[in-house]
């Protein structure tokens, strides 16, 4: 039997997935069911776009429910408490500066399920996180770029994630 994929995530990420699952099961399902019932009243289902749209949304929602349940069932909480305070690791927030003179950037390293680069959360599987994990404050690290080039960054600070 194949081993289930594990989903590293922070406590906050797990809590958000639990909230999403609760909303999908208790609210979204009920809304879609109501839309399907209303659309059935419009007549011939084969030419009823409202009905088809609601059924498509129902299928998407059920798929998302299954995905979120699987992620929660196989969640592995990121614990960086056994890592040195100044070492980059999943579950930590770091500030680095691209050399020679770019502005400092701050990111939190989280599990892939909760990554959101626009919110400053990068996946522990991302190339930049992989390059930085294990390094410490004041280290200069070469980070691979998609075009086979690299950039040099200096790690300025590392701290635990804030809840």
C-alpha cells in the first residue's frame, strides 16, 4: 500500500484549513444544495445553465472538501523549537537582503498548503527556502533562479513565527 503524502504546516495553517473545512461542509454545501433545488424549478435540466453551474460548483466543493480532509488527516505540524534561534528553518520568519544593495525582504517559511508569497509566506519546498534552510544570521547564500542564474543574499535576522 502506498504511503500517504504528508503535509507540513504550522498550527495557524492547520487551524485555517479546519475553518475552511467547517465552512465548506456547513455553509457552502447548504448554499449549493439550495441553488440546485431552485434551479430544478426552472424546468428542463438539459438546457438549464443555472442547474449545470450549481452542479459544477457542487463537484468542485466536494473535491475541495476531500482535499482539505486529506491534508488535515496527513498534517505534520512544523516544530522549529529544536533548531538554533538564529538558524533558518520551516516555522521561522527571516529577513534577508539581496546583495549588493537591494532592500531587505521578510518571509515566513511555512508548509506548501499555506504558502502565500504575496502575504510573505513561502513554502518550505520552494527553491529559495531550500537554499536558505540550515543557514544562519550573517550567512551569505547563493539562491538558484529559474534562468539557471543565482542571486546572493545575506541573512539579516531569523525569529520564530508569530501567531
